[in-house]
C-alpha cells in the first residue's frame, strides 16, 4: 500500500508540473531528501504526508485514492496557472539568492571598513 501512495504522490506532483525541487523547498528539504521519500528510502510519517498533501493542494484521501486516468483532464486544465506559479517561484528564489549575495557583499565591506 505504501508503494501505491508514494507512486500517487509522484504522479500528482508530475500532473501539477511541480518539480521535486519545488516540493522539497516547500517542505524545507533538499531535492535529494524529497527524492528519498518518493522512492520509499525514507519513512513517510503522517505529519510529512499531511505536509506533502498541502503542498500538492490535495487531501490525504485524494493521495490514497488517486487514479491518474480520472485526474488527467482536471490537472491539464490547471497547467497554465500552475506553470505560472512555478515560474514565479523560480524567479523569487533567484531574487532571494541575489539579495542574499548582495547582503553578504555589504557585510564583507562593512567588516573591512571596521578593520581600517
């Protein structure tokens, strides 16, 4: 049964065009750590399953009872919106990295100025 649930999680994620990186980021995990969940190498507890369901915007029951043939049409219709959200998330992540780098540079400049 767990293998079916893990497979359903992967199928739902892929139907929503969510990458492992995106889901992992939402869960506060690395892509590698999230991959281990989908592959069954890490135990999937109730709390983690609830969090994954929230990220995928489905209920735990929907994950357990997921049937891809029924869901394909619904998810395909949502794809443009989901693509936009994923793209915006990537843009924000890049901006955050740039801002963190700028902050690091300014901190280094300040440290250098203090030493003089």
